[in-house]
């Protein structure tokens, strides 16, 4: 029993809340709109399909977006891989998350797998190097 409790404690994250006006993602149009959705969809497909570039921006998000990351990555009940991917596209392209969700289904299974691995790396980095220092 003690071993199970220690394991749970190791993976437990305290939920952190911030008001939306502090979220960096808002400033980068993650929840906004664009005039030419098709243009942004094409950009998002190309961006999310390039797992190395996508992963680079995921890491920039976890290093640079204090409030958005604390609010979203401390919520283990949400799809944190999706959130970090949407955030990366917002940072790189100012692309709204609804378009990034559409782009995701244009990727191959292999591209999605590689993107998810990059998301896991960024989330793990945040948990080990940012969250632990809070």
C-alpha cells in the first residue's frame, strides 16, 4: 500500500488556476478567428506534419508560457497532448485551435504518432523542470 501511495504522490500534480486574461495563448489567437480558414488549414497541416518543428514550438510553449501552461498542464483530466499542440500552432502561426483540430485529421498515423511523442516530451519537460520548481 505504501508503494502505491508513493507512486501516486510521484505522479500527482496540484491543479493551478489562472484567469483567462493571463493566458498567453489568448494573445496568440488560439481562441480567435481568421479570415482565410483554408489558408490557415494548409499552414497548420504543413506545420503539424513536421514533428521536429512542431516539437520545437511545443518546447517554446512550456518554457515561455507560464500562466497558460500552469493552468492547462496541471489539469491531468484534459487532453494535454492536444492542448500543447494547439498552443504550439498558436505560437508559431497565430492559428486558432479549431483549425489545428481539423489539420490533425489530414496527417498520417505516423505523423500523429511522432507529434504525440513530441507533445509527451514537452509535457514531461514541464513537469520535471518547471512544475517541480513552483
